[in-house]
């Protein structure tokens, strides 16, 4: 993966961490400009994630032909183990300490639906959020992967159009049924297509390397995001996020070779999954012993980083490699020839 994208993934993950710190510790009632920024705009990290995801999935599957089921299996092996682990841990936290956590509840049907990436109303009454509430974005991710698997049935030049048409058609059809289906009518889902568009430009060599103009683009887009509300998520935050991603790709030579940026990006998925658990633990400690929230956060940050790195190495990397090797061997095994 491009190091510029790794750096941006890390930034996006930690923006979401700060956003949820303001939510869990202050219920989004900020007392200063920095806190207000993360309260109001920290969630834009999700938009960056979606654009990057569309770009990465497009680039990583170019010039490759595989069965749709194989693509979905590879993505499931990559996404599911860590998500299931932290969903189970969150479920245990809710069972054991749910009476002390704000707006938190759990029941078995909702827990099972969470594991299956099926949107359903959270028992806490705050919307279509899974047990591990940050997992709502993974419901979109898995939906995108499911539709993206269609591209392996058509010639490569038609793939972006097929994905765009399928995403638009299915999300609109599902939205007509109401209930949990309306989840997929949110226009944030089209940010994956913005990433695919950047991938098309990159493959055709239309993104020229530069520094000052891309930096200017990043600055302008940051201002736009700061002043525009997320009422129209795709236009107000999605498009500027896509421009930031495109600008960072143009600045790749200035990121290339940075091992620490690569490492930060590598563990960004685990940062995203782990941080809510750590922040809830920190919040409980601050309530129990009347600790300063910012002092607790200063402890939570390195703890999140350490757990996330271990999670990346042991689950995302080693476990993934072992499970993928096992599934590859099983799929490559020739069918036994019946004895005449």
C-alpha cells in the first residue's frame, strides 16, 4: 500500500479516537476550541476511511481474476477475526458493567446480528449501531465488498461502472423497505466510489507527483470540512475527503520509505476497533476515582497504541496468514478421483 495512504489511515483512526473521547467523557459538550473541533469534525475520519477503502480495494484487485467467493473469503478473513474478538469483549463489558456505562445495553439477538454485520436497532436506544458501536462502518464495508465481488464476472474496463450501478441500485431499493434497510440509503456509502475514481486516475497515470499544490488542496479541503456540517455527508465531507486522499497520493514521494508511518497505518484498523473499549475503561476509572479526564486520556492513548500493535501483529497479520494459508490449501486441493 502507498505510504501516504497508510499515514492518512492512521490520522483518520486517531481523529475518530479523539471524537469518541469527547463523546464518552464529555457527552460532546466541549469546553475549548480543540475539543469542539473533535466533537464536531472528528467523525470525518470515517469518510477518509471509506474513500481509502474504495481506492485500496480497486487497486489491489486490478489485473486479478478470481471467483467472487474467493474475494469475499479473503476479505472476511481479513476483517472478521479482530472484529469478532472485540465485539465479544465489548459484550462481556456490557454484561458485567453495563449498569455503569451510559446509553449501553445488550441482548442476544442484537449481539448475533452484530456479528453477522446486519444493521439492527441497538438495545440502548441510540440507533442502528452494533454491540461494538464503531462496527457500523464495517456493515457498510461488508456491503461494499459483497457488491464489489460482482466485478469479477465482467471485463476489467467495465468494473467501476458495474460497482457504481450496483451500489446505487441496491442501496436505493433497500432504502424503500424502511426499518434496518434504510441504513444503506445513507449517501456516505457512495464515498467508496470516490475512492474507486481516484484509483482509476492513479492507474491511468493522471495523478502527477507534486508537493505545494497538493498541500494547498489539503488546506482548502480541511477548511471546507471545518465550516460545512455533515448534513449532506457525501458532498460536504466525502468530496473534500476524496480530494485530501488524492492530494496525499500525489505527495507519495515525500512519504515513501517512512517505516513509522507504515507501522501507524498497519495498526489503524485495530486502533479503530480497540479504542472504544479502552476509553470506556478509562471513563469508568475516572468516575470511580474522580480523575482528570485529560490525564486519563493521556494514559489511554499509549495503551490503545500498544494493544493495537499487538492486535495487528498477532491477529491481523499472523492469524490472517495462517487462516489464509489453510483456506488456500483447501481450495487448491484437487478433488479426489473416484475409484473405478
